[in-house]
């Protein structure tokens, strides 16, 4: 697809298998340049060393970011024991070392420790993170030698399943499913401490974002080289996972102009997709009526 400046008529959701070594912003930039469409964003940041599912939003679909970013995420993580780093992953400088007891590399002990991390909890985010406080980004302050106080955040670990153990490398491979805002790097750090050792994240691959899995992902090179990227767009309705309300042709004008619709057939506070032959808008039930929350406008 030849590059054009500014806006195009493209509107869609791309599922990209992010390569290692690129930031999520780098991926967005590559997609933006290949399409000539300035309105490109992503839902759910991946660290540069991480790979896997990255949801990239094109055109009006950038307005869906807040709905997609809030989905649970699933990861395959490699946790390396014996050392903690300043970044909580293998990219950082070792700050602390500790012995790794033989029983820590047994399935029973590993599963026992992981079970203790299930459920709701408070997590201290890594110092090297994209969190902003008082207009400053944490990782930039840290790299400049400064310090920034980050508030603990409430997270939920829904699953923490042991996949394998490598006794020689002193690593666990763990499959996690977690809530929005969870840092797997911080989980690796805390698991090491809970185990009476130290640990850091040695590898990370996101296997799913909400209902969207790696099976539907495309290589970045495939997206960039596509003659018509529309053929690669994923089903946004399935990705959003909301109730679907179909409007007849008479209701199209009301949706296009952001007007309320009639009686809500969903619980108060629930969001729903308004659909005709395509995703038109997200509406929310309030006091028995459907009120517009995000209108996507014209698409092709």
C-alpha cells in the first residue's frame, strides 16, 4: 500500500505478533508509515524485549483503546532465579544475588509458591516503567539517576500455571493470566523474594489480550507489505466481547449524530456494541436508555 500523508479511509483492528527489540510505539510508527495514516495507536504496551499479541488500532478505531486495554492479558514468562535486576528483567543491571535452593526447582515447590500469588493483591510497579507521576515518566527519571515514588497498584492474578522447569538454567516457565496494569516483571521479582531467593524476568511472550490470541496475529512484516491491509483486519466485535445491539436503517442517522437510542435491554452501566453491517458505536445503558459513549463515524 503506497504511503499517503494524513488521514485515509482505513478503520480497523490489527493483531500483530510484536517482534523482540521494538517498543510498542515503534510498531505503531511502522504501521503508520506503511499506511500513510496518522491515526494509529495500540491497546496494551509490551516491553521492547517482549513478543506476542499487540492490538494496533487504525483510523477511527483508535477510539476503542480504552475498551481493549482493560482486558485481561495472558503471558508465557520465563523466570530466572538467583539474581534481581534494577529493571526486574534481563535487560537491567544485577543489583542483588541469592542462592537457589534445590527444592525451588521442583514442581511441587514451584506450584506451591505460584498458588500463593493467585487472586487480588497489591503490586509495587517497577521503577523502570512507563508510569507517569507529576508529569514525569518513571523510566526516564530512573535512567537519569533520579528516583520517583510509584504508588502500589491493585492487580489480580487469575492463573499462574507452571509449564516447565529448567534446573540447569534455574528457571521456571509460567503461564499467567492477569488483570490490566499487572507487571509480569514485578511478579517475577516478588516470586523470587517469596521463594527465599531473588529472581528476574528472563523472557516474555503475550499469548492473548482478552479473547484475542496469537492464532489470529500477523507478523509485522506481513502487515507492512500488505497491498490491502483491510484483508488483515480482525473482528473488532469479537475482540471487544460486549453485547451487540443491531439497529435498523432508520436508527443509523441517530447513531451517526451521537443521539440516544430507545429502551436499554442491558443492565444499567453496561456497555454494548451498536451494529448494522459494521461496528458503529459503543453505547452505555443509563437510567433505562442507551446513551452514546464512543461513535466511530464513517468507515470503509
